[in-house]
C-alpha cells in the first residue's frame, strides 16, 4: 500500500507488480500501449479449461502520495491525511494470494489497468494483448 499510485502515477506500482508476478507466479508480463500490465500465468495442475482474465486497477484516488499504513486495533489504517489505497490494492493482494496458494487453476491472465479512477474508457485493455473469454473484474466497470 505504501507505493504511490495516484491516477497517472502508477508506473512504479505496476513495475513492482510485474516483478512480483514474474518472481512468484512465474508469469510472463507485458505492458500494452497505454501502460496497463498484462500478466500471463500458466495453468497449474489443470488442463483443457479456458483461460480466465482477471481485471483490477492499479491506481488510487487523491490524496494518495506518501501513504503510511499503520495497524490500529487489528485494522490497517492510514496514519496521516492520505487515503489508505485499499481500492483496488486490496483486490490485487487477494487475487495474488489466491493464485499463489492455489493447488490448481487454469491458465490465467491478470490485467492491472491504469487511470481507472479518472479516465477509464472503451479500449482500456488492448484486445490484441489479452484473451477475450472468462473475464472476472475485481472492482472495475467493464465498458459496454
């Protein structure tokens, strides 16, 4: 949560996620022309099932620079005047943990988009880069 990722300033956070997905999930990661992260994870103890695309967003609303998370009474909160950044970083963390600990899953594509909080529009994920079946969105509005 500490990595700054206000809308338009997500690059460091998305690079961190690409390294995490490569190192711990064995993912092949690419960035599309807009800077969205697409991570491809091979199937694990599973075959013959369609690819599933999970979609989250990597940006946060303002004020989201200099976040200092603290634990108060067993609850994670922002120490200062910033947001905590749980939208959608909590969704990304839950997805990562689910994939990391799963004993089996089909091939996965994980899309982490930029600027969902301010500029999401049709074409937010490059259809040439991603699959088009089994989309599961975690806190996203899928354009019609």
